[in-house]
C-alpha cells in the first residue's frame, strides 16, 4: 500500500513538469518500511506503472493514476516475503493490485501534494502524498514520502490484526524519474 502511495507521489511530481503527459522511466524506486518484533525493515515493489497527466500551469486538470503489482513486494526476508502475498496480508489472489488515483494536485511550500484515494485489499482511503519535483528539459524526477496505517486497509489479518508483532505504521517512499511523452 505504501509503495502505491510512493508511486503516485512520484508520478504527480513528474507530471508537474512542463508538459501534460508523462511516462515513468525504468530504474525508479517505490519502497516501504515498517517494524516487526521491534526491528525495522524495508521492502520494495519492483512492478508498478502510472498514467500521469499534469501541467503545472493548470493543476486543476491534473490526474495521476498509479497501479502497483502487490506480488512484486520483496523485503529480503524469506519468511516475510512468503507471507506478504497470502490472505492475512495483501491477499493477492483476491486483490492483486493496489491503486492510487488523485482527485487534486496542489502546490505547497515544500513542493506539491497529490490528494486521492488509495485502494488496497478492496478498501479505499484518502491519502495525502507530498512530493518534490525537479525538471530538466523533457525529464523530471519526483521524490516523496507518505505515512500509512496498514490496519486502515485490513492489511494484517488473524494473529497479525494487532500491532503486537508488526507495527501498524508503514512508511512509503518513492524516487521516480519520468519523461514527457508529448
């Protein structure tokens, strides 16, 4: 769920460049972090895509849609990586993707913010995704961070429904590059 938010923020940042249509370039990062049994861990989503339409001179028309393949989540821990796709966590058999769709993109003192719905495990919640954007000609780089609560989306069922072993708070970060397509 965090990676989805990170991707959306990255896309929003890249979209805020000098053109209306942007494509995410390979090599970007959509990562998530949490805490299990008192120890911090990080992970990443290796497969995600986005459709970004954004003109910084007309933010009212901006639209960012990010789709994350939840089966691509990896933390480098065999036990955790085997559990994430299962029914107690992402339940990829029923919900293979997470989706972020912006409703609004605005300028802020620190850069930009995309506000939209993140849908994970069939649960949609409003998410605020702050990001920065650097534009160089037809290329852009977007970086951002969002804090989420896994329990708000039903991630962690059964013995994992409490925060006794795995913290509710999850961080999502992204560092994405995009290129103008028009």
